[in-house]
């Protein structure tokens, strides 16, 4: 996954990043290691974070939620 163009992240119920793949750095200019522990809004911006929170609220009917967003910089 190190050279994947896709970004995969593990995010807590509080929307803090626990893991994010290396593909994030070309998109937002922040290394994956620097993203860990940050709230998604601090990495992806307010608009994307609000979309993700809305989707989570809608989709959290199980213990596992998978979502996909197309981010551009």
C-alpha cells in the first residue's frame, strides 16, 4: 500500500486518525505520521470532515463503516 494513490484511513468514533496511508501526503502535504492523532478536519478540511461526520451518523448501524470520498487538491 505504500505506493497506492488511494488514501486509506482508520478513524476513531471521535474522528481522530489512528492510521492513514502514505497517499495522503501528495494530497494535503502532511506526512502520514504527522496525521496520526489529528481530527480529520485538521487534515482534510472542514467541508470534507462535515461530509464524513454526516455519512458516519447515517451509516453507523453496525460496528464497521466503510466510506469513500474523492479528494482533489
